C-alpha cells in the first residue's frame, strides 16, 4: 500500500523546512525500526544549529518499507545506508537490501520534531493509512526552549514504548511431533530485551514456588512453578512485578528450566500485549 502524501498543520516555518529534508542529506543517520507493527527506515537528521550532542534538536522520520523479507523483531535497530536515492534503496551491514514504499519519492508516514514545548517531542502524524486522528502542534504554548533536556519516561510509559516499537513477534519455531508453530524464547527475549536495555529497564526473575511429579504412565518429570518478574527502572528505582505460572516436562533434569522458559515467554507476551503469528 502506497503511503499518502505528507501534510503539516499549525507547524512553524522551521518544522516545515525540516520536513523537506532529503534522504541523502550527509548528516542524516538511518536505521531499521518498527512502527505500528511495520518495518520502517528511521532517518534521524539534526537541525543545523551549531550545537551537537544528545540535547541538539532534530527530526526523526519513519519511511515504510515495501514488502520486507526480514523479521521486524530481529532487524529492528540495525543501521542502514542509502545506496540509491532515486529508487529509495537502503542496505544494512550484512548487505541485505530494503526498498521504500514509493521509491525515491517516498514520503514519511510519521515524523517527530525535537524539541518542542515543555521538552516533549511532537508526534506529527504525516500520513495515515487507517484514518486515525491527527495531532497538531499548539502555537499558543509560548516561547520554546531551543535546547531542553531530553524527556524522561516513567516506567509505565516505557512499557507503552516497548509495545509501540515492537507489536508483533513472528513464530519461527516449529514442533515437528505435534505440528504446530511457536514463538522462540530467544526471539522474544532478544527483541524485548534490547528495547528495555535502551530504555534503562532491567528484569529480575524471582522463583516463588515449585513442585514436581512423575506420572505413572510416563517417564517424564513434570515441574510446575510460579515466577515473579520484577521490571525495575534503573534511573528512578520504580518497579512493576508480573507473576506468571509455568509448566515443563523432561525425562532428565530440564523440566524446571523448561517451565521457566515458558513463564518468561508468556510474561513478556502478555505484559506488552504482543501479537504473534506465522506471517512474516
């Protein structure tokens, strides 16, 4: 689906000028990112203010990719570079290629201007493919600090940020014996863990209870556990606890660890409301 043409409402001249930033601008940095479950190229371009660093203002623009073969959860965050601005082609560090929807004439689906009033980034919805409401910049907010400190999110906002960035996990594992697909723990923990690490959130597992039994009709050992997973904001110390059960069976000593793996998977899937499926 082609992205619609961009628009701005109640934007300053500086914002309108920034929105016209070319993909081939030398200062721009590009990486893969997930927005609303779709794989995009995120182009970050600093404004030419003579000041550098994390507090320098700039523009972030998300360009949707046309039919990417890669799993968004596995490649998100990977740096890319433009190799053909006319065709809208990018390549990553492994040589994989990505093409923008609309090619070289692609318009961003979302843009984010930093900074704006109250030190918060302005979420400007540049194109909409599902008719959702548009957000506007309020010109009546008064003078703007050109170099505010980056906004700090609380722990609940960081949970929402994980869901906003990720949204979908592909089922890449397959059980041959019972013929079903499943989300691999490594894929899930890697995708969520990378975002949590970037946001400064650590996960601390705590075993609350465990019981085991050996059914008479099987030589497998069954372990049932209850786990607490503490999500702790390393900056503020704020924390949230998620409690979840797990069950695992094994003929050797791996039953408790299988139960822990299952508990972790569902703690992450349900805490962040992540969808999963076979469709890449």
